[in-house]
C-alpha cells in the first residue's frame, strides 16, 4: 500500500539512524556551517538581516551582528539564506535539491544552543534530509520541470520533520505539522540567479518552525491524507504523481548513506561542475581562449533546466550560466569565490566569448535527477586552426564518485571562514574545524557554534581566545 502521512510521521518519530548515517550527517553539518558563515556577508543575507527586529528575550538567537539577537523564526530565515547565498551547500541528485541548508538552518534555530548536542543534531539532520529527499524523489522531476524550486518546496517538509524529531513531537502532532507545512511550501526556479533564491531556503526553515509550533499548539489541518489523491503530490506535480510510489522507502537506506550527498567544490550550480572540470582539464592541457573559435557542450536531457543565464550580467546570474562557467574556467584556469564577483563577470574578455558557446541537451527520453547526475557531459572545442579537441566527464567533482577528501573539506572550511573574516588565520580556522568534528560526536555544541560565529566576524578579539582555549 502507498505510504501515508501517518507512515511518514511514524518514521520521523521512531527511525534510528545507524553510525554510518550519523557520521555522514556530521560531515554534512560541518560543510553547511562553513558555507553558512561564508554566505553571512553576501548581499542577500545582509539585506534580510537589515529587516529583522532585534530581540531581547531569553529565547533569542545570534544573528551575524554580535550586537543583535533575533527570535527563532527570524534566525531560521537568516541562517537559511546565508547557507544558500553562495550556492555552495551540498546537493542530492536523488531529488535535485540542496538537502542540508533548510534542514540545518531550522535545527539551528529550533532552540537554545546550550541544549543542543552533536548526537541530537546529527540524528534530526538524517531524519529531516531523508524525508525531504524521498519526497522529492517520490513527486518526480515533473515538479521541478513545472518551475518549482525543489529545495524550497521539499525543504520545508525536511526541516519540519527534523524539528519535529528534535522536539519529540508525537506521531499525530508530527503528521499535523507536515500537513501544515504543505500550505507553506513555495519557491520558483524563475528566481534562480537572484537574491530570492537563497531566501527560499530561509523561508522554508522559518516556515518549518511555524508548522511545528502550530501543530504543537493544537492547530489542526485537514484530515485528508497528505500523500493521497488530491494531496500534495497530485497538486504540485500537475497530476503526474498522485500517491507515494511503493518502491521509494524511507530509511532503507538513508539517502545520506547511499548514494550520499554531493559536497560542492565550486560555489555555483552543481550542474556546472562537470563543465568546470572539463574547462580546467583543457586549461591544464594548454588551451587558451585565443585558440578556440567555438565551444560546444552536450548535456543530458534535463541537465540545462537550472542554467537559465546564457549571457549573465551579475555574479549571481553567472552561478547559473554554462557559457560563463566554461569561458571563465579556461581563461583563469580555475573557478573560485572571485569568479562570481560582478566585476569578474563583466570582463570584456569573457563577455565577448559567451556567444561562441553552444549548450545542447542530448535528445532522448526524460531522465530522473539521479540519472542526470550520472550521465556524461561532453565538450568539443573547435580551434582556430580548424582542428578540434574533445572532452568527456561522467563524475561531477564532489559527487560520491569523485568525493571531497577530509583534507578537501577542511580546506573548504578554512576558505569559507576566511572569506567572512580575512583576518582569521588558517591555523585558527583549522582548529575550529577539528573542534567541530569532535563536538559533533559528543557533548554540547554551544561552545563550538559560538566560536565559529565569533571567529567569522572581523575584529572580534575574544574569538581567538575561544578557539585556542
């Protein structure tokens, strides 16, 4: 029989993730804290922060300004926006979404940090991301194809599940929270390449807190089944998926275990990563823009859906531009934070070549997101001397087939923290990384979280004491 709302609620309340899933969650949390701190200085985050009223109450949480604390719902909005501001947060191609950002942001805002342990956080993170990813897998790619941003629309469910687990809601309350979340799910792909895309994640996290709080207060939604006819799947898939497919089972295995999440190597859309890898390979082989007349890239069916800016004018638009990613990589030899600065995008050397890049989808049947992630991307460079060079890439950098090593993750962590605070030494940032790996295994997370927040602020002297203590 198809899975029902109460089946999902039972899973949220009773599932017991094993050591492998919890270890993977620890890695995901470290990665998400890093990109959240780096994103704390981005325009979208700063502008959202400017709209938040400071809170003096005892249940307030830190903002990114040491003088300002905010209510939990506003903190969730701020944390989620920051975590997704650079599009550097992890990905799951099982459901073409960013699983950790909305879930972690909601968990971080769900209560006082001194009550939060690594075990609790990682367990709730596993549960929340599993619900988010399996719902995205169940509803199918048509939902994304219709124009919805799955990270936002599925993220509110994952974040709701995680907070319900953290707060020990019973099965009925959890089912009600999920049903309430269904009325709060929103976000369109149309907003990719704008400040609103990362705000989608913040809204999903904040709405998850609302859903849990309202359910806890006895606010009752419809008694109809969320995953039955006339429910969320049917409405949000245009009728292409009505119920939960029998072959998609929660927690067997947890998606965070197998196939695992993709930790990004580059701060841009994940579907650009294979293109960047081939561009780097061409650059390493000595290819120069002046020697290339035209570029042709073949992507799998559906692989260009998020890549909506062939001629980007801003850094945020360039995060979703295949022509820019390719031209900039070959020109500069690599892609980094500075590649998505407005000034880098505006370079005449780059802008003059964007029209020479042809991006095509290979004709064929519709693919699932997971199939898109595994399918090859091919590139042909037509040179000015009449010859051509061909490249092919199956595994995206950061994917389970080409994962970041522990050292890579630490380097990413250090780069992210020093982006927010250039005066922070690599050594102190590295110490914080080590503290995080320890804290997520046992004990309270408050000292580590406070040190990470403090260390990311330029001019904060006490953070260095906290790190070295």
